[in-house]
């Protein structure tokens, strides 16, 4: 019985201890004020009344054993002085790759209330900017060495104003494939390269945090048991 308790304890402590950044898409900033240079911002916003629906997505690939995503961080801002008071939530989506662009529909999608998203002010050229961090409601497990795409989208009703949210992006370096954009309102109903939409290839500023796959944690725990037995 004691061996089982020890095994569970080791696995339990391994999860938080081994959480780490598993993909950095050029986002080197953090709430300590080290802000990544921002070249531009891409509209990625959903309005419940249907008047605005724009999306930005960028690709990533994870390496074993860290193939479980638990957290996402990103930067962006509004084209006004303050965030809208009616900001509702954030849509976080993950897509399979479809020949070098995101698939039509996501394989995992979460609607996270704004109150559950940490926000730290940063310098933003066009209004109010922030560094955001959100824990995913559920872990997202992907395959190692396979290309996927991530999307961050603000959801709120502009209420008759022109308030619009932009996901910050950079020109260099382009990591893997440039970001893609789609919006029926702006004339791009299908995923379109950022170079076509904005005149230059851009990459989105975000990073993913995760943990090892369960099989790796089990091996780690068994290794810990072996060390305990030797003692």
C-alpha cells in the first residue's frame, strides 16, 4: 500500500514541477516589463451580434515529451485608451494543419471569461496594450513533431463604438509559417497569409505552457520509486 501512495505522490508533484514554456512564438515578454517589439496588430475579434468576426492564427509544433498544453500567453491591445467595459471573454482555438494553413474548424475551442484571464499593462503604440495569460479549462494533448495552429480572439460587443482588439505581431523572425487571417467582413472568407492581407508576412506574439505526456510522467515516477528502494 505504501508503494502506491509514494507513486501517486511522485506523479502529483511532477505535474506542477515540470510545467514549462513548450512553444515560444517570438513572445519574449513577461509581466516584468521585458516587452517584445511590436510591429503591428491583427484584428482577431468576435462580436456576439455578428457585426464583426475576424480571426488570426499561427502555427506551432511541440517536441516529446512536452505535448500537453495547459496555458497560453499573448500580447495585444485596443485602439482606444482603455479596454471596453463590456469585454466578455476570450476564444482560444487550436487547429490541425491543412496543407500549410489552419483547418476550417478547430479541434479544440474554449471560451474563457475575461475575469479568468490575467492582464498586465504593457507599452502599446495604438492605445492600451496588455500581456495576457490564461489557463485552459481542459488540457489539450497533441502529437509530437506535428504542425498545429493556435488562435486568440477577443469577444465583446462594441456597443456602437469603434473599439477593436488587435493581437500583436512581429515581422522578424518568421517562425515556421507566417500567420493567417480570415474574416468575411474584411473580404477574406478563407484563411489567407498575412503577407496578402497586410502587405508583409507577420508572426503572432504568443507562447504555450505545458507538461509532459502521462507516459513520461509514469516513467519518471517509477524512476523515483527505484531511487527510494535503493535507499
